[in-house]
C-alpha cells in the first residue's frame, strides 16, 4: 500500500524533456529537408568576420536558406557575380536581397555558387560570403519508405540514440534559427 502510493505520486516527466522531444519530432523532418543557416552564427552579418571560415565544413543543399541578421541602417545583402565578389564591386548586383528590416532570407534554390556581399563598402571589411549549393545527397539505403508508423519509429529511434545534450542544443538551435 505504502509503495503503491509512492509510485502513483511520482512527479510527471519534466516538462522540459517533453518539450524537447515534441520540438524535435516537429523539427526533424523539416531540418532533414531544408536548413535555415544563420549566417555568422552568433556573430551574425557584421564586419571583420571571416565568412570563408564560417562556410568551412558546411554543406549547403538545394532549398536551404541563408538568414542574414544585421544593422539595417548600415549593411545590406546583395548577390553579385564572382568577379564583383572578388573586387567588392556592388555597382551592378544580380539580386538585391535587402528588404529593409535587417533580416533577410536568401532561398538557395539553384545548384550554383551564391556570391553575397554587403553594400556601403562593408564588403571590404570582410562582409562577403560565397556559398556553394549542392544537390541533395541520395537518401541512405537503410531509410524506410515514408509512411505512417515506420517513419515515426525511425525518427523516435534517432532521437533516443542522440546524446541528450546534443538533442537539447539542436532543438534550441533549430528553434532560435527557425523563428
Ligand atoms: C579567411 O579564411 C580563409 C580560410 O581559412 C583564408 O584563406 C583567408 O585568407 C581568410 N581571409 C582573411 C581576409 O583573413
Ligand atoms: C560580372 O559582371 C561584370 C559587370 O557586368 C562583368 O564585367 C564580369 O565579366 C562578370 N563576371 C562574371 C564572372 O560573369
Ligand atoms: C536594395 O534594396 C534596398 C531596399 O529596397 C534599398 O534601400 C537599397 O538602396 C538597394 N540597394 C541597391 C544596391 O540596389
Ligand atoms: C528561386 O527563388 C527566387 C526568389 O524566390 C525566384 O525568383 C526564382 O524563380 C527561384 N528559382 C527557381 C529555379 O526555383
């Protein structure tokens, strides 16, 4: 009787864990098909950052997005060609991605190298990034056909295999980056 009572009065699993699991379930399929890259990570789109270093080791796939966060009164996001990227010439941008809020999204929907720079001379202070966009890699052979229960099981399995710290980090990261 005493033991039964204790079992029944156990607290519910921490809400944080439930939240993390739920967020991961929602975000994993999205993350698997498209990544929203926060350019510069915590340093955002600013002068005196080596964005070549930032792209190192990253794979940008078709339908990913670049997200630029910056001071809207000073910088901008312009797509230029290779020549103009190298010389920081912003006189004839291919696309002006600047929308005015200091929060711009560039959809990487073509397999090519995107050359993005800031206007107002900030390109010369390092605000330039070349992003090579690749085709989606073929899905791993073991991956099951997308249908109901098997999909749910496989993603749950992945979640369970992930170290908890990474899970929380990834969920938080995805959450911040996505909104
Ligand atoms: C940025 O980093 C790349 C790769 O490490 C290097 O080749 C390049 O010289 C650096 N650029 C500047 C301006 O320091
Ligand atoms: C980039 O554009 C400039 C000006 O239109 C042109 O002179 C240059 O040849 C172009 N470079 C490439 C690689 O297309
Ligand atoms: C790009 O667009 C922004 C917002 O419309 C505008 O303020 C800016 O002058 C444009 N820059 C260039 C180089 O066209
Ligand atoms: C890529 O996205 C841009 C901007 O949304 C759009 O103008 C363009 O047509 C798209 N290109 C392809 C190949 O989907």
